[in-house]
């Protein structure tokens, strides 16, 4: 279970809810949600969200608020873009809270850390590679699927370390020895491998599932 609400002060939870409310408003005005009106796209989005929800149930932790699990947010970002990927992460956290595997009080800060942050990092890596490197299949898979996913999970681990230390929840030396190396290095490698394999399979057999992938740009005439 996620006990983030037990170790962080109320001020951080308020900040998390304000940040989540702002991002929710931005998502509504972005118009990105309109793509879910297409039945095929909605079914794919819901199916992928359920798959991520199942993935998040395979988890462990060393202390309250310090959990280890694969995220799947980078794959969602490459499939649906930043806004719908982060929204899917919020839905997963909400479902966990409903099923007793999370605290609704911590939903805001958990959403910023575990859904919005990895989606933002993955989307930033995608845009950076798209702008500065050639459009090539292996660059897309290795850069976004492997490197982007690893960087996203490492960012979550480092941000959680900083947050817990600044909030006084745990001593920094404890975090740096018992949590950060596993969350920012080992888990990042596992996320990179699983996401990279999933993106490779989708790019080969189901390229329409990846909104960031285009056969004409990444494969044809290469």
C-alpha cells in the first residue's frame, strides 16, 4: 500500500492538489481529450490504462511512501501524448485509492510525482530527439523506448528522494543508501527494458497504436 499521506505534511498535499487541479484545467482546454471520442481510440486508451493498473499492483517498498514498481507511463506517453498519458496515471492512482491501495489525501502529490513527472520527461525526450536527430526507427525505439523510459523513472526516484528529504520524512543518508540507488538506477533499467520491448513490438506490429510513430518518417526510404 502507498502510505505517502502518513509521512508528508499537509502543506505538500495541498500543493499537490493545486498542481493537479491546474493540470486538469490545462488538459481540458488543450482539447486533447476530444480524441477519446473515437471508439477505437477510447478502447485502446482504457485497455492500456487497465494494463498499467495491473502493472502497478506488482510492487514492494522499504518504508511508507518509498515504493518500487514499474510505471508504464513512458509507453503511454508514446502511445497517447503527454496529456492523456498523465491523465491515465491519475486514473490508475484513483483506482488504487478506491481499492484501498492508496490514500486519497495523497492523490495530488502522488499524481505529480508518479504520473505527470514521468510523462513530462518522456514527452520532453521525444520532442528533443524529434527535433535534433534523424527520423530513424532505431533512434525512435532506443531513444524514446529505452533511454526516455529510464530517464523518466530516474527522475521519479530522484524527485521522491528530494521531496522526502526536504519534508523531513527520512534522513537523506538513509534515502541515498536504501532507496535512491534502486529507484533511480535498477528500476530505471527494468523500466527501460520493458518499455523498449513493448514499443518495439507495437512499432512493428501495431504502429497505429503509437501516435508519436509514423511509418513514412521512421521506416520508409531508410
